[in-house]
């Protein structure tokens, strides 16, 4: 059998296996966890994506290479895809094994209480109702800080509309606009957490009319911000988590087969959204819809959004495994430690793995934008073939810790931060970098600090 078809079939089987396994885990606990969202995205990235790329190449003669970086469809490139694929299996196995055994005793005790529907466990949520007033104060402070920060961040672009028109240029680092207040984007992103907070109070019927207004305003601002950042996947993740929260998919013991069907529908709608996102943003910037002749089919456009993953994988295998390239795990750890520090105070010479990957993948000397790395590609740049082992253990521990405290607390207020963090973990599969993750949780950390300050002031 053709090697392209063999790898496509292996990838499809791997993706299906992950979907079945994660669905069984969700049904057993009757609740979604971050590990399940991570698993579903993992199945898409390392199962469905390579299958689609290889089959469209073999049967539709579709080359998904870009003008400035390309997929190597030769036998050498295919060999590198095989290495990346088998390391993805190792990575998934390590994450799941780590997840299973870390905090196993404590986690199993709580898990059994949920499965057996222990009344004492489910009464925890009712005892936290008195904290809703504190949450209301926290929402107001976070909302004001986020809005002021957003205003300062957008001044250089003359508002949302000015930034949306050049969002792709800003994202790729080729915009002529210099923003001395770019830092304020970090606290401005707290608007998404405000949305989650206000939705919880609306669902709890606490100051419902007022919080409904806050929820609507924060939703509109969140969508505008994501459009301005040209964040396709970020937009999808935000909408998915919003629906999961609204439908109480994360509620402990609250899952059902009907919700699983809704999840499938949500996934299909999210895919359709990604497939049409480029056309929509093109319309916003130019005032007219892009001619069909200017782009390929919807499937081709969607695959092109994610083929940077295949390109980066091939170069990572070539550089870090075949050529014994540099070990970069220390670089990312140092970058992560200084992620919240102004660039002028950071140590010089830190290698950003995504920039390193971009230089390797880009054809010629012109660097256009930045090519991020998926979970396994980053792992390979870290430590070669040992990377998925180390990275899998680390993130397995992080995810298990978050899921453990989610179940332990059974607290709607604390879970708000769990919902917000789930967006960042969900992102890790396709955009993996410790520096990016730490930088991306600044707004969540800030909201948590404000929350803790409110609890201390209110209750002392």
C-alpha cells in the first residue's frame, strides 16, 4: 500500500481512537474537563489534519504549500511526518498516563463521590451562594480596568475599526503603526473573564437585569477585540467555551447524551466558522466580499489555516532529530519566567522557538509573520525525541491539577477561572509555547488577584 495512504489511515485511526476514548471518559464522569477538550483538539490535530492533508494530495492533487513556506511531499518529507506522527502517539500516551497517576488517590475519591451521586458533595455548590455579592464588586472593578486598558491600547489605531482594517498586518508584524501602549492589551483581555463572571451571575439570577447588560457589553467587546487581533482560533475557542458554560457542560455530574449531540453540532458550527472567517474579515477590511476566484474551496482554505503545523513538524524533525540541533527547552523556560516583564528588562539573546521555527520554514530571506508550533513540534525543538516525554509529563500535571481543583471545589465562582484557563489549555495543542501560555494568562491572573482582594476587603 502507498506510504501516503498508510500514514493517512494510521492518523485517522488515531484520531477516532482519541474521540472514542475522550467521549467515554466524559460520559463516565458526566462532565467535561480540560483534559477532554485538550484530547479532542489533539485528535483533530494529529489524527484528522494529517489524514486530510495526505488524502487531498493523493486524490485531489492538492498541494497546500504557501508562497513563503511549503509542505515537503517527497519521500523524505513523508518520513519526517511519520516521525512526528509516532511522537504524537508517545506524547498523548505520556499525558494520559501522567494525568491518571498524578493526584490519583485524591482525584479518585472525588470522582467516586460524583459517580455515586453523594449528596454531601453536591451540597457544596449551595454553600457558596453568599459570595455572589463579592463577585458583583469584582466584576465592576474588572470591567472598568478592562475598558480603560482597551481604550489606551486602541488609541494608536483610532479605535477598533482602525485596528480591524490592519489586523492581519499587526499580527504578522508588518504594520507601520507603532503602539507605545501595546502593553495595555494584556489587562484589556480581562473583558472575556468579565463575560464569564457576568454570565454566572445571570444564571444565578443575581441582579439579573444589570448583569445581563454587563454580559452583553462584555461579549460585544470580546468579539471586537478578537476580530481586531485577527484571532481565528481564539475566536472559536471563546465561542466554544461560552457555549460550554451556558449549557453547563462543565457542571459536575451535569452531562448527558443530549449535551454530547449538542457538542458535536457546536464543533461543526465552529468548523464552518473557521472556514468562512477569512471571507468575513476580508469584507470588514475592504467593504466587499472576496471573489471566489481569489480563494480555493472552503476545505482548502480551512486546511491552509493549519498546514503551518505540518511545515513546522517537518523542519523540527529535520533540525532537532536528524541534524542534532540545539536544545531549546531552557530558552523557553527563561522566556516564560520573564513573560510579564517589560522587554527592556528581559535578558538579551533569548531564543523564541516560534521565531526560530519561522526562520527555518520561510523560503528566502523575507520573514513574513510568525509560524507557531504545535505541541509535538515544540516538544521536538525542546529535547528532540525526548521532548514529548518531558513536555507531556509537565502539561499532564498542570491539566490534572486544574481538573482536580475544579472537581474538589464544585464552586461556580472558582470555576470561572477554570473556564478562562480552559481556553488557554485548548490552545496549547496547536499553539504550544510556555512563554505564550504565561503571557496569555496575565489577564486571568489579574482578575484572580482582584477577586481575592474583594473577598478580603468584604469579609474582614
